[in-house]
């Protein structure tokens, strides 16, 4: 029996409804339990001495003074930890040629970026550990620094890791069709150079870990703010020589992650290594400067790209040359080549064209490592694609909506394989665009823009279509050799009181995973969502799974939950049929009661069934299966990824005197397949949009030529504040994936994927009559004034 | 360690309506005192720089950044944290509006956001959305994109002004 999603009046119809989040009540009362809220007996704190140089030899370490600080217990160097912790190498077999040297939890004889941990000071309080760290003297001999991306491969540039030969981490060229001849004969060719700013996630909860190695039990317990507890279990076990079965990772409340907390960080592994040495709980909470210098960075790209169109605006070809610099090491275990690889996979995504060349060049440099951050590669690919499409439209005198309509894949033409060899099961570009145009009242907005312009006010409308990769299969990491599960599981059980417990391998990071799972299980079994308790984030308790990344929670974790819930329903009904001497097919479960499926008449509450099964099993027929617990796992298999699509629009005003951009309004129409909880999806979209707007307007990590990070505080690195953000209109088209019963695809990253491009196009729409154009993010007042020629030098 | 950090100061104050006596290091910030000494972990530390507002608590009726004020300055003060404001039901309507509107995701900013929002609401009237946004601009949220928070605060302002049913 399948779920009749089409019928909103079906019994137990919780999938598709806004139901409250079970964890919200606790969080609004300050009753959350984040890692830093946990204190264990005999717990100590670690603070790190970090490299002040981007590249330096470590000649000596003098910790005499530090040892004298009251409360300081132990001081560790990289060599000390290397004795208990093996290094890691972040490569994946399917990213051919990717190379990166071994990385240790702390630098051994050389530091490679500002912020790399060099010495660990352990004390009875965080304050004492910090005081001690301040007194450690490290003797450095600065080495030549590789800071610039575009010259990293020049012969005159020093090689950062001589043992791997050069500064090239990875390169990939993808070519389809006859790109050069098309560009030679095309009616119009438009080219541009784009830059996206190196930025970072700025989770309000800094990275946090508390590791408790208990040698008497032979068990390591890590309380960790992480998106992927099982992956961390594997990593800690492997590198600290503990059997995997003896590492337990517990992930309670997490104060924002956005991709930042899915990676292996040297200082976190160091914390675990120290716990293993000291045999007591060790806590590490990053401070804000440490967050800026050591949380992964992302989006540091420079792209030269061009588009070829015919006289009707039909796209003939894209040619994209992407460069990215990833810092000193590829990040373990997902690697730092994925972002560039995604740019190659995703450029031109919404459009039906034949000739495609894209190349990414990924280089090392002496900066903080970069890796996957919300919407990995998408904001870059969408900015390049949509920027070029708008420029082509302007060159041809076409409306931006019209040129897209002429090129987007037809909604009824799926499945399709794109020139980048991405396979799309079913998308809705045209429907989404129609809905967007209607929601924003495009024509009225154009009139408003024209009126404003007549008054000397420069407003712009920017459109950005996009595709988004969600529900990844093992094609993302598993085939490359990483022990990162693409499969996820859910165990659902009924307790004697008729309540349901669901244990899931996906994790809650605030996006509403537990609410989403409770609705699915409630509908799948036939109980109220409030009667489902969801447990996530404990490797010793939940089925093995991948956790939360690449927008997989609802599509993968949700499907596992639905299947296990349906299986439990069958188990319950089998027992009920025996108890009621009825045909199982004639019974149903609704709102926690066994009912007659036909009439809906109540036959027995689930508590009664629970009482009999758990306490009076003697009254049931011998041999009747009575396991009121079921587990199902789910993995996608027909498509490597479930692509979603959508389109965003930005309306904004540029003050041409000051260069300041005022966001007036933002729209997003998005197709994430089956929507499980409309409110949660909308708020994921809004939150994602605002992170994208941050990247478009404010967020940029600055380094000087010596690799010094210049803006390592929240006062200097700007993120969106309430006052400058617009209201956002969110609309949906639903094209469920046919791969699963649930039909859900991911929704968490689409907002971030499209927002920067929409803003860029809107600014350029506003500036076009003035002959100015910006392509370097973030679009600061200075860059806009430079584009306008108001500042030179 | 410098002398000043070694020094300890006695303070006598009210926290969430209960008397507290403590001897605090001279350099300890209010947020660390509340979290580490009193176990009031509702307010959080994030930027420790006075920028993000996650550490916001109420001291003598005003929203204060717990990472900028020293615990030693609390002698004689009346402090309310999210725990006390919850227990006393003082902001129940606001908390319910946050839940109903999903004005929180990870919840890390939420305790500080609620204290800051209540400060605005306590001024009475129904502020414009722009005024709500302006007032909350010292409280960062990386998850929600702010709109749901503004909606929730606006709803409560209307409810309290009797414009809509609670
Ligand atoms: S922690 Fe106090 S304002 Fe950020
Ligand atoms: S809800 Fe996560 S920072 Fe606001």
C-alpha cells in the first residue's frame, strides 16, 4: 500500500503539513544542550598556540613559562601527538590526479597557514589554558609564501609541498561538442571575468568538541557539533587506533553548521588525541578568531568565461575556465577538489545547449584550507551562467526572462543528460519561471523601475535560474574510497504505551530534521506526530548513516523513515489482526488507534495492543511475529543525484553616489519535489537566500600578500544583519522524484545557490544605462563606484 | 598571570529573582559567570566582541552584552536570563510566536534574540517592520534570514496592542 499523497483528506495526512518542531520549545527557553553546555567530571580544556605566519619553519618551542601558569597541566607539540595519531591524506580515487600531502593534527616542523595549530596547552580552565598558550614561545623561521591564486603554478613561485612536485592539487577538463568552431562562427559571443569572494560559514556556535577517552572501558566518547557523526566515528577510530565499535560520537544541539561542521579539523582530532593520552575528558571550543582562521573557507574562485548565442538568443556554447585556491591542504575526507569539480558539473545547468567546455584548476597556497560550504560550487556556477546569459540578452536586446524561456529545458522532455553529463530525472524550469513572473508581477516591476529611473533612481531586476544537486548516491564520495555513507537508515519501534520512537542516521542542525522525521513516521505508522519521539545524533544508538550534507536529510533519511514506519505499521496490523480475529487488510491505524479501514470505526487503541504484546504475550497465538520494531535503509540507485531546480529574482536600488545597494525584495520559486513541511522548507529557503546575499554583498575574507588574514572578527568580516535584509517571497513547484515513495528532494541549499547571481544581475540591470558592470563579489560600495568610474587608482 | 586577573571580587546580586553571592575573578565576563559559575547556559558566547548579540541578557532592565560587561560590575544588579524569563512566563507569548513562525532554526541566537526583542516590545506600540529590523540588527542569526523573527515580533506587538487575538 502506498501513501495517497494526492489526497489531502487521507487519514494521518501529516506529510505536506506544517507541524511544529519538537525541539523548538526547548530552544526558546534556553534549554538547548550544545557541546559547550556539557561539563564532565575531571574535564580539562585545551587551547592552541597557532602559527602567526603563513609559512614558516618551526625551529623550537619553549613552554617553560606556560607550564608555570596555575591550572596548566600538560603541553603538547605536534610530535607528541604524532605518536598517538596517524596523519591523513585527503584525496578521492574518482577525482583523478588529486593530490595532497599527509596532514597531522598539529604542525610538525613547518606551519603552512596562519592559524595552523602548533602547540596545545591543557589546563583545568579555559582561561588558564589561554593564559598558558599566550606564554608559549615558538621560534619560527619564515619561509616564502604562496598567496596569489593565478601565479601559484608559475615557475617562479615556490612549491608549497616539494614532495608532491608542484602547487597543482587537481585539474579537470570536460569537453562536449565542438566548442572552438562554434565560438568562431556564432552570431554573438560575450565573455566576462568573474570573481567570487573567499568566505566562510560563521556559525554562531563555534566549532566545539568534547572527547572522553575512558581506558577502563576501552571506549572513546566524543560530544561533537558535527553534521556527520558516523563519519567522525570512523575517522577518530582509524587515526587514533581505537576499534570503530569503541568510538561513540554524540551530536546534540548544533548551533548552525551550513557545511562548516562536516569536515575533519586538525584541532578537533588533536583534542581526541590528547584525551587518549590524558585519559580524561578534554574540551575544545574555538574562539571567534580561531573560527575565522581555521573553519574551512570557500568560494575563492576566479573564472574567465564566455557564451555563444545565435541571433534569436539560442545558447550555442559555454566555455568556462575556473581557478580556485584551496589553502595548504585538501580537507579530509571530502577533499577540496569538489567545489571546482561542481563548477564544471553545473555551469549552463538549466539550459538546452550542445557545446560545452569547462575546466577547473585547483591550486595550493598558504591560506586556510577551503572545502564544502552550503551549496558547494553552485553559487559560482550560477553566477557565471546567469551573468553570461544576462549579458547575452543585453547584447541582443532581449528581455532576461525571454532569453531564459528560449533556452531552458522543456518541462516535458525528461529524462535528460546535460552536456556536463549530469542526468536530470525531472525538472520544472518553465513552470517555475511562470510562477516567479506571476509572483513578482514582473511587468509592474519593470514599470516601477522605469518610473524610478525617470526620477534618477537606479533600480534593477535580476533573475537567476539554477539547478541544485541533492540526495547524493555513493557517486559523490563513496566511489572515491571515502567511508562516507550515502545510505541512511531509520529504526522505528512501538513502545507499550503505543508511542513511537524513531532513530535516524540523519542529524538535526536546526533545519527541522526531527520535525520532518516525526511527520513522516506519524503518517507512515498512523499516529499523531506528537506521539513520535525522534532520536538522532548518537552513533551507538541510531542506524549507520551519512548525516546531514548535500541536502539529503529529507530525501534519503526521510525515505528510510517512511519505509521503516510502513513496515512497523504492517507488523502492528499483523498482531492486531490476530487479536481481533480480523483480516489484516481490513484494518488500518489512524491517530493511534486500530480502526476498521472501510468505516473508520475504532477497534482498539495502540496502548492496548502494546499492553498485550509486551505484558500478556501468552495470550497471542504461538508463532505470531511480535516484533514491534522495524529498520529500513535507503539509498538512491537510479540517478547519482536528485537534481532540483528553481529561479530567483532580486529587486534592488543602487545609490550611484555612495555605491550602496539596498535590497528591496527577493523572490524564489523552487522545486524540491515532495514538500514534507511547507514552513520548514520556506524557512530553509529564506535562510539560504540570506547566506547567498551575504556572499553577494558583504562576505569576504581578506589576506595580504604575506598570507596574513586581515579581518578575523565579526566586526571586520560582515554578515547580513536584520536591518539590511529584504522580505522574501517563496513559491513552489512540486516534481517528486520517482525514485522513492516519498518523492522528496533537498531544499536546504537552493537559496544560497541562486541568490548571489540574482543580486549581481539586478545590480548590473540598474547600472547598465550608465555603462557599468560588476562581476567581482562581494559587490561592495567601492567596487560599484569603481565600475561607475567614480573612483580610480 | 598578571595581578589583576588573580584578584577576586565579591558580588551580591539577584539573578532571575533569586539572590546570588559569588566571588569572581576580576577579569571574568558576565557571560562566563552566568554560564560557568551559575550553570545558566541559555545565553551563549559567539563573537566575544560585542557584535553578535548571542550573549544578550537583561541587567537592571536593559539588554546588555554579557561578553562586554564584567561580572564584577554586577554587584547589586538585577539580572534576568532566558531561564528566568521562561520560568516567570514573562515572554511566553513571544516564545510561542517564535515557535509558531519557526523563527529559530539552530536556536543558538534565540535566547539573546528574545531578550533583545522583548526590550523593543516593552516600549509598547506596534513598531514598523523596519524598526524591528533596526532594533534587532545587533543580534545576528545565520540560520533564519531574519524574516520569520521579524514576523514573530510583529505578531506579538499586535497581540499586545490588542490588534489581534493571541
Ligand atoms: S558574544 Fe557577546 S556580542 Fe557576540
Ligand atoms: S537560529 Fe541559528 S543562528 Fe539564529
